[in-house]
């Protein structure tokens, strides 16, 4: 990754709104970030933070006349927002591939595994013969660690376990050598040992193909395991982004503190209740004025009714950006809860 | 696959035995038409004559013997109508070409047109074409065959003279005549099913659009048409095919009584209507068992077809 090379994906001020009967839901509200080749970028946030919608928008998958898109998302020289259906179709599966959350339901139950992989290959390479495509499917399946691939090619999805199906999804995603892989909670539906294996596959893939990876997740354990950079989203906005270690060891935004503070730690005092961020995420129909996290933030003050810009506040760390009005010194002082990073609770912690 | 087929056959035989028992119980024990011997002997018969007939027809024997004898007669083609003394199997055989012609033609029409209409309605959901098809299917579902048939006969056959007024011409006699006489019955019977089937298919396709595997298909870079036909429609057809098997078998078993009667097709359905009119229990019993056989056999064929369409079913 050289400094002059443009990033693989550059998203700038992306806004996605859905018109509903109750009003407009601003699901993604001015999101900007970049992904480079060979980089794993994790987007974290709770349900409804806009992380999945952001990922789907890149694939042109939110459909229906009620969605409106603004901003730009440039992938490898092509503008994705406002691209024609045919342009998006060519990119989907070939330039950008996606692995979904639930491998149990993401494969079509009525077709053989091999045929489903071949279908994707032949959607993008019209000249390839079925036999050649099947050969490639075998190679791909072996690569993602499916034993007896040539035989399993003829199996149906229901004959596979969840972990194996997710491997099939990854093999399928790799079939046209994508430059960008979007993994939307790829391990959420799997048990922990399988999770580790799937993450290993993703890592191997990134190393071997130099593809960029966007990992959408709410599992900070997964993030710590695999991500290079982290983007924290809250209520449709990016509240903080930075290099993995900075996010974990020097987080700037109170929401990130809350996320980190609510992880179970093996070295923590078990007599205490697991801290949670108080309150609920706001309704995106009528988000709070100013900082979206303000109603839940114990450190909110007068200035927070203005929307804080996503800016760098830490000296010598231009890649660390956050949306918070607190000064750096105040942040460092406030985020210490019982000697660890956390969000100070407004109610007394009882055991 | 073989195991599935064998198991299905065994279930079929068991089902047929149960159906025959129920039918027998219904017509012989429950039907309130009194003593069949008295019915056969006529109004002026003496008790001695009634007893004679009772012995001759075996009505005095224990009920399970009667059941076995009746079934033997039905399945060997030796059953005779008590009222008309015709051989029942011959009667049914005479009606079968008309009924089969009606069923096969209408079955194909209603299946294909429903797939077409249902798919169009789903793809254009909420738009003009969908609304028009919704209204049409409502009309189709609520239009009784005797009413629609009467309209066709009056305007298209009698006034405009485009098609013949009822009747049936065997295929072997004249292909054109066969076709001409069946067009109106086919349409009349199909309209009933098209309305219902296309609604079911429409909602099934719309449901499948939200399925994860359809999203995957789109994410793979397939065109909208490929996503629709290979994934949405392919999965949505499975319930439609199951449904079709049942309705098709019904029609073969003389279930299209109204359509057959309106067009005077002299099929099994019309035979059933006549038998009901004169409480001809043995004929009715045989028609009901025939319907049972049709439903069970076609049901099994459709099950094999559905198992082919949906590989998950083979394990179940």
C-alpha cells in the first residue's frame, strides 16, 4: 500500500434514508471512510447503527423505491451510488463479494453446492465452460478447507453444517477474485470454535489475495482478532475511527468507552454486575439534536446540542478521528472507571 | 430416492384401504336410504320378496363380509347398479375419456396461466398490472362454473356460433371436434383455479424475495431475471405443484361436476350427479373410490416430483 495509490474504496458523506409511513428514517447519516487493498476494516456498532445498511449500499442491495441515497462511494474508479443496475450487477460478485450473517439460510436449498458456485462464476465469465467452472469450484472449496471437495460439490446445502456452509459462502465469494470482500457478521450464527476457523480463513484470504475486507460486526472479540482499522458507528453516524490498538487502548468517544467497558473480561471482578450502556439507541425517525449519543452520555454538556464534527483530536495520530466535544485531557480522565476504560454509570453499581 | 418411492407406495396402499372402508361405511351404514333390499324390491314388494333379494345380494351377511364382497365386485368390475343394473365400471369407463380430456387440458391451462399471472403480479407488485390481475383473480375465484359456463354457451356458442353448444366428441373421432367441444369447458374450469393459484404464487414469490438466498443470488451478480426465475420462482413453485396434484386428481375423479354438467360432457362428473339424483350408492361408492385412487396415485407422483424439486424432502 503506497501513499500515492488511491484507496480501493472511498466513501464520502454517504447518506441513506428510507421513507416510511411514520416519516423518514435516516439510516446512514454522513458516513465517510476508506478501505485500502489488503486491509481489514471493521465496522462496529449495535443493531440499527447503520453498519449493515452501509455495507449493503455498497452492493446496491437496499432495494425499493422508498430508499434515497446521497454522497459518493468510489470503488476502484467506479462510482457506486447512482450506478445503473447493470453496472452494479457486474461489480456484485466480481469486484465486491459479500458473505452474509446466516449461512443456514443464505444458500438456495434446492441447488447443489457446486452449481451455486458455478452460477456465480458463469454470471461474470460468460466464456468459461461448466466443466472448467466446476474445476474452479473444487479448487475454491479446497482452499477454504472443505474436505473431499470434489465429492461435496454434489451435496445440497442441508447436508452441510453451519460452519461448512459459511465456508461455501466464502468459497463462492472468492470465486471471481474480488478486490473487496464485505463480511456482514460472518461469524454471528456460528459457535465459537467455528468462528475462529472462519476468521482464520478470512485472514488467509486477505494475505493471499490482497483483497480489502470490510467486516461488519458487533463482536469486539472478532474485531480484536482480525481488524487493522476500526470504525465505530452509532445511530447512523461514525462516532470514532482509528487503528485497532488505538481504539482498544486509547478510545476517544464515550460510546466506544461504553462498548469496551461492557465486555466481559477474564481478569475482572466477578462480584460486580456486567456494565451496560444505560438507555436505548435513539429512534432514527427523530434522532436527538446534536450528538446522537447525548441522551445516553453521562458526560454530556451544553455544547453537545451541536453536531460534533468527525475530526482528529489526538496529536501525531491523524488517522484517529472522533465526534466528541470533550477535550483530550477531559476524555482521558473521564473514561477511567475502576481502573479500566468504561462509561461511568449514572446509577450506583450494585453487586 | 428408491427408498422414498417404496415407502410412498406402501403408504398409498394403506391409504386406499382406509378410503375404501370409509366409503363403504359412509354409503352402506350412514346413508339414510333405509334397507337397500326394500329399495330394490320396489314399492309393492312383500316381506318375503324383500328377504329373497336380501339373501341374493348378500345384505343379510355380516357387515365385514359385505364390505369384502363389495370391494371384490368393485375391483373386479363386477359391480352392478341396483337401480339401472348397468355395470358400474363400464359406465365409468364410458365417461373417462371426456373427464380425462377435461382434466388434462384444463390442468395444463390453469397451471401454466397461473405461473404466468402469479409471476407477473409479483414482479409488478403494487403497480397497474398487479392490480388488474388481482381484480381478475377475485372475479375468477368467485365466478361459479354454471354461471360462467352459461354465459359462454349463450354468447359464444348460441349467439356468435363460434363453438358448439355442449357435448363431447372423442379424440379418435375428430381432433378438431374434440378440441372445439372442450375449449369452453377448459376455460370455465381453469378460471376457477387460476384466480386462486396465481394469488398463492404471487405471495409465495413476494415472500421469497425477502429470503436470504435470494439476496445471495443478487449479491452473486445475477441479473434480476435470473434471480427471479432460478431462485424466487423455482422455490415458490414447490407448493403450487403440490396443490395442483390434489386439484387435478379431484377433476379426474369426476370432481368437476358443475363444469361437466353445464357442457353436457357425459363424463364421470355427470355420472356422479346422476347417481346422486337416484341415490345409486354402488355407483357413487365406486366413483368415490376412483377419486381416492386418483388422489393417492397422482399425489404420490406429485410427491416424487416435489422431492425432485426440493432435495430436502427426500430425507424427511
